[in-house]
């Protein structure tokens, strides 16, 4: 997800630079590229890769697998 944000910032920075739009110092193409690089570095470091909307799904799947094994061994 952070890589998509970085790509969007790079695109905006490119458009500002290509059209030679004069902007404030905060929204210059260089500052947007630096923020994009920060998001790309965070993505490469693994920030945000463990987010899940449903919580920890690995714990639920491991308990389901063990319960089906127990019922199968009782036969």
C-alpha cells in the first residue's frame, strides 16, 4: 500500500516538474519526491505488511486445522 502512495507522489512530482508549475516551497517537485522516497523506504522495510482487517487470521486457521484432525482420528 505504501508503494502505491509513493508512486502517486512520484507522478504528481513529475507532473509539477514537467509542466514547470510554480508552487509553494512545501509542494515543490523535490519535496514530493523526497516524501515518495520515504514511503518507498518504509514499504521496503516491511512497514504495513502485517496489517489485516480481520485480525490475526493465522491463529484462527491453526485452530481449525487441529480440530479437524482430532475428529478424523476418532473414527
